[in-house]
C-alpha cells in the first residue's frame, strides 16, 4: 500500500475556492485503477488548512495518477492559493 497525507495551508480566504474544485478531482481520482481512497478534510484547529489523504495499491498506481491531466489541472489550480504545502508518505505502524 502507498499512502499520503498532503497538508495545504491556504492563503487567507481561499479555502472555499480550493474546495469548490475538490469534489471533481476526488471523483476522477477515485475512478482511477489502483486508488483505494482519496479524501479531503478541513482542519478543525485552523480554518485555512486542508488535509488530503490518498491511498493507492502501489507506487505505480500513484505515478499513473500524477500523469493524468485532471491531476495536473487540479494541482495547477490550487497551487496559486497556498502559503505552504507538506507532502508526507506514510506507512502503517507495526
């Protein structure tokens, strides 16, 4: 399994702008082969923070996702509204 947490600190007042396009990206991503989960959350401690959690069967499935035009379009769209972005690859603790 290949799992990520992406934390986006939005420029003040831009969270809803990003979220307006997130369901479209979520639907397209969930339809991709190898996508086990793709969800987005708002942070309860910081209204300008979004958290995306992705789970893929393997790195090849994620690589395929990153090559899709809808992925490139969504990234280009939301990048203009970041003050910070953290991308973390995580594994289940054992």
